[in-house]
């Protein structure tokens, strides 16, 4: 019989690293306590009680079991547009908002709309591995824009300008960054926007972790402060982290209104509409849970400072970047591969974290998702890293 084949672009796409690291954790003997998962970015707290009540109520309503609007529930689109206006002091409206099945779908939908086979997109490195995987599947080039420790892992617009040619269709920025936690200053974001506008390409701004900035940084940039939506800006967001509902897969995409019908074509093919029960609950949660969200933001800042203090006491481990959910750390084991370091931490010390090369970072680094654990978990992290030696 003929040999069956698969899409070679898919075969050439790397696999997500998290299942591999979690498999290493199954070898941990647990003599030193429970497995500490600081690998995948997951809120360690439960959703607000009011959110859980409304999720249950909406899920039990037969009306929410039917198809909904492709671009999202009108009430939620209105509520998120109002949230954007509040955060950025702009004037966005619901016609510029689409509700997606998580931020990963928002990114996939955006890339399907912007690039085709042979195009290129600038991705700051270390990059979020799903961003690279999406481009590989589409046959587009993920062109690295290096972010260096000496610049606090913030990309340089001048370096980006030198990398743009006639194949580049967009620049993607992630701030606060995954994996480094780096927070890009508003003036740097503005320079990237100006660069994209001058070159006639898109700026795709992933702000998944926006809600965990410090109070002084609560307005991340000024791109939306004008009268209308910037013509070459796509903004991505996730409700998963700030509302602690990653399993309900809800995100948002905001863009020029003229682009939304084209995005809707992709969304109709991928999922038709995001899960409706979660959308209905979020329509209430945006606004009603502001105090609860603020308390979680403060808690994440407290955990970040606890992580900073822990690494100040750990010999050999160098904390090089810290922000929102993540610590990006240089390990003390010389030329040893970060994959080997992460495997040993998981299987021998019960600490799951991701190696820098999973993000096209260097072998010397690991990423630790400190939002996954409480204060006691951060103490345990310090103890296990100390036990791993130098």
C-alpha cells in the first residue's frame, strides 16, 4: 500500500517542552517533600468565589451550550473595550475586540492573518516557544531579535531595524516577557511602534501578564492614548492569569476594526467561538472583581520580592531578570547543558523549571515560574536549589 505521509512543516516543528519536564518529575522519589511545579505558568490560587458561581450557572444554562458569535459575546467585547480604555486612557470600542480561546489562539489567529509561506516575523529571543512553533507550521521564518542580559533583556529598536527586509511582515513583543519576566519601558514600545509604522509592518504586542505590573507601571504604554486604534497594532491578552481560569481558555485580541472580519474567518475555522460559559461569567467579572484582581497583583509583587531575596542568598545562582510571573536565572554549573540541569532538578530535587534553550535562550539559564507557588513554596524552592549544589 502507498506510504502515508504527514505535513512536513508540522514534522519539522519542535514539540512543546513542558510535557518532557513534567515526565522527569515522575522520577522524583518525593523523599524531600512534594513535587514543586515551577515549570508551566499557572495561577496557584483558585478563581474568585463569585466567578466560580457564575461559571457554574452559565454552564448549567442550555442557552450557553449553543454556538455564540464568532468574535465573542457582545457584552464581553464591550466590557473588555472599557477595560482597555481604563488601562490605557484611550477610546477603543467593541468593534476592535475579538474574544479568543486563550492568548495562544489570539496569536495563532493574528499570524494566520498577517503572514504566509516565505514571510518573516521578528521574535525577540529568548522567545515563547509556541510563538516560534506557530510560525514554523505556517512556513514563515521566526527571525531572532536578540535580547541581552546587559540590556535587561529588553530588545533594541535599532537592532530590529537592521533585521527588517522585504520579507518581514511583523514584529512581536511580549511584555512583561515570557520567559525572562523583563518589562519593556513605554518609550521602547513607542520606538518599536514608530519603526513598524515607518516600515509598513505590524506590531503585535502580547500583554498576557499586564495585570501583574507594579502600581507605578500600571499604564504599560501610550499607544492607545490617541483618538483611534493605531492602524498597524494588534494587541493580545489573556484572562487566564488575572482571573485564574486557564482551563476555560479565554483571551482577547484587539486590532483595527477593518481587520476583525478577516480574523473572524480564521476563528470560524479553528473553534467557531470561545467557550460561552466563561465569556458570560467574565462579562460580570470585568469590573466586579477589580479589588480581587488588585489583591492578586500585590501578592505577585510580594512573591517576586521573596524570589529576589532567595536568590540573593543562593551561592552561584544569578537572578538576571524578574517580572510578573517569571524569574530568569543563570545556573552555576558552568558548561553543563541547561537541559541536564533542569532534568536533575526535576528528578533528584523535585523542582520543575524550564531550561533556557527551550526558548532559544542560552544553556546557562533556567526559567522559574514563581507564580505557581505560595510563599512557603518559594522557601522550598530556595532549599532545593541550595541542595542541588554549585
